[in-house]
C-alpha cells in the first residue's frame, strides 16, 4: 500500500498496522493515508520531578518556558504551575464535578465518611448531579440511589441537580435532562480551558469543548466533593491530524472508529488524544463530542479539540458576551457553513456567563506520536463484535444479517445523530426492515425531533418546502415507535440478537445477552442498515 504525505513532515513516515505490532498496510482501509510521524520528542517522555507547590499565579499564554500541549497547559493553569511535563503529578483545582445515579451514592458515602456527616461540599455551584442511568425502573435499589442524590441535593443546596420528578411522564419534568454527557454540554457546563471531572468513563466527551475532561472513580470523587482538588498525573499527548474534506456519507463516528482500529483499545492508555486538522475544524460541536466520547475506548485519559469559532460562537458564547458585534459576525458566517450544521443556534445567555480562557498547544509542544489521516479517502466503518477496535469497512460486512438497529446513547443519541439518520431515511424513501429503536439522549433532543426541520436552507434559514419535520420522517420510515427510555435499559437484547448500534461499546453482554452481537456504527450506517436488514454502507442511499 502506498502512503502519501498530507502535509510536509520533517521526518520519514510509515504506516502502522493494527495493535501496533509492526508496520505494514492495514488492508481494509488501504486507500487511507495514515501516518505516524515520530517528530520532535516522540516516544521519549521527559520525566521531570514535580516542582514544589508555590505561590505563583496560574500560567497564562506566553509565560511558558518551553512548549506545552493543550492538555499540559490546562493542567498547568489548574495546578498553578508555570510548566508541566508528562509524568508530573500535580494537584489540580477542579472546575466542575459531575456525578450520576450510579456512582453518586458511593461518592457521597466516601465524602461523608472522610469529611464528616455534616461536611459541606467545596462549592455548591461546581457540583452537577444528573440522574440518568437508573431512572425509568421500578427496581427498589435503583430508586434508592436517586433518592440518595435528592437528599444530598437538598442537604447541600447543590445548584445544578437535574431531577426527574414523575417517572411516569418525563415530559412533566422540565428540570429533567437525560444522558449526563449530552446534558452537561446542553446546560452550559462545558467551557474551554477548564477541568471537568465526572464519575463516568465517558466524561471525556466534554473535551470537544477544549477542556480537560476525564472520568474518575468514587473515591476520587468523594475527595473532590470535600476539597475541589485532585492529584493527577499529566498524560503525554498523542496528536491526530485529520485533513481533507469530509465525504457526505461519513460522520465523526467513522473517524473515531478509524483511529481506535488503528491504535487498538489500549493504544492511548493514560494518554491525551488531541484532534486537529481541517476535517476536525469542519465538524460541528455534536460531532466533536462523538469524537471525544470514544477516546476512553482506546484507553485515553482525555480527548481534546482546540476551541474555535464553532465552539465559542455557535455553542458556548464569546468569552466576553458583551462583544455582540463579533458574535453576530461570526454567527452569520457559521450559519451558512455546513449542510448538516448545528441544529440549535445559541445565544450567549443560553450557555454560560462565566469567564473562561481557552488553551492551545504551543508550536514547540512535544507529542508522544502524531498520526495523520486523509479523511477524504476514508470509507464508512463499523466495529465488529466484540471490541471497539475490531474495525472493518461497512461494505465488507454487507452479508451480515441483523435483527435490530439502535440509535441513541451519549455517543449517538444527540439531535444531529437523528438529523443524520433522518437525512438518510428521507433520501431513500424506504421503510425500515428491522425493529429500529430511537432513544434521544436528553429531553431537549426528544423535543428537537418533533420541532426541528430536517435542515434549514442556509440562505433563507427556513425549512425548504420539500423538507419535513424530523419526527414525521422518522415515523414514516420506521416500523418502530419513537420511544423514550433510560440509557442502556432500552432495546436490551434478552436473546442473542445482532444489532447495529450508534453506541460506544460492543463488549459481550453490553446490550444484554452475552452472545448478542453488536456492530458499532455511525447514524448514517445504522439508518442504512435498518433499511436493508443487513450491515449496509450508507453510500447505497447517500452520495
Ligand atoms: C455506570 C458508569 C460507571 C459507566 C461508565 O463509566 O462508563 C457507564 O456509563 C457505561 O457507559 O458503562
């Protein structure tokens, strides 16, 4: 297989095969130029003794002595150090701690045991509690977990608690949100340059907003509740440069499946994964979230996308919200930029009014390794059972007969994921052949499905005449009914079925039966597969 440079590199490059066991072509993606550039400090991690805690003020842009990566810079600022290197252990100040109904009770238990029954959390405005895993169940112990969160919220006067009050009717609860990682972004808790920790492995999703976001255990969370600090080892950074125009049949899910297939499920263990390049810049925020959501499936400590006008203007708000003229100019520019676009245009007041300071990798920053991809040549991918790195081309699996399709979860249950599926359904004019489950990640996503048009005319900013409301398209295409249920309890496979799913993990038993077979795929591929009853390349319906 020939490899070609995408941009000039000072060093020789090579193609690395799956699992990193050698350097040869990976046949199923032979058209894709993938390069791992050993540049600058590659592979050698400089081990530096952690400097003494000092009274120094946080590092700011321009004050560093040598180059740092984005992750190192965020952690340097959060630990009030001028300089950090991979391997340093530092106490960081936490900006947000998120917990949910699975790990919240355990974290609260540790907090109370270590800090006392009457202890107060370090900052009632920095703790975000989101019941989401156990909500639609009558299981007593599950209900008890949510009750523990309620008691803690009342006792501590926690500002952000997205409770569900009527389990029988989620619509009656405007405070209720849904899947925590999507809700965190939706409710404005994700800001560039900050440190967000959560008791869930997919907390890394928030790296899409240019922040350091990672999952932690209950013991660490209990400690953070009491102090607002955590001791963290600075991870080295792997850099993924994705360039080229994204073909209209690809989504961010294909990009991350490509990367995990390349480096394996252990390829980024305790490493930061930084995503850059023209393709990444073209992705809307929800797609960047999909990219970062799955870094933990490669073992990554965190994933980051540098914040840009897409992050700041279309999603969060300018650091200085009073600068409305800049906001309006950028907003106008962004609105016409993508056919799939961001489903919800926001105004500054929608997200955050808190100040934040984005961080970016220095030009002289050292990366452990750099991987380069020409995305214009990538084809739709799936991860075959039973591992997220079991990469294959969707078209190679066209003989795999499936029993059902699932579109949902923190990875693939966002408004834009349904928008993509609807686009494919509309293009096909067909109905699904297998039961297809649509599970919106949050109440807002659910509402979007009934209110948003498939797409807006970029010039007119209104629904073209031939377009239809999303829900109408889905309901026409689906034999299944649009339903709302809790993450992971829905579409449970009680029998060994074969499912194409937009979720993040396909380990045995992940969706129920341990012999169930899960093919991880993008919403396009999932929708195309629903229409045929086989794993299907979305190019059969989209070009
Ligand atoms: C329950 C929680 C601890 C778990 C995680 O951390 O990933 C869950 O969200 C999952 O996706 O399996």
